[in-house]
C-alpha cells in the first residue's frame, strides 16, 4: 500500500478472493507538494499465484476551488467566543 503519515486514509480494505488471491484497496486524500492542490488517490493491489498487479489513479483539484465550493455548498455552523472579563490579580 502507498499510505504515508501526511495522508488522510478514507478507505482501507483487504479481501480474500478465492483460495489463493488477495485484493487490497485504499483511498486517501493528501495535499500536493506545493500545498495548492487536493489529491484523491485510489490504489488497488491484487496478489495471486500468477503474481502481483497494482494500479493507482489520482484525481486532483485546486485547493482554492475546494474551499470556494465548501463555503457555497456546505452546511455552515457558527461558533462564537465571549472575551473573558479582566481580572486584577494584584493584592493590596
């Protein structure tokens, strides 16, 4: 698998396929090296007596576009903070 510590793993699955085969799938999100693009990687690996086969597909989008879409299409919630009253810690 291609996981690294800077990725967000969305799906990780290992399945038996028959008596002698294994199928591994992983989907993850990470930022590009310049941190300007969000990349979705889909990885599939198959182990069998005939050998190992794997394929990785990547889809990317500008992070600015994701942020704009999220702000216009996502559900908004508001959290506010009231400033604390000033407390005089000096004693007379």
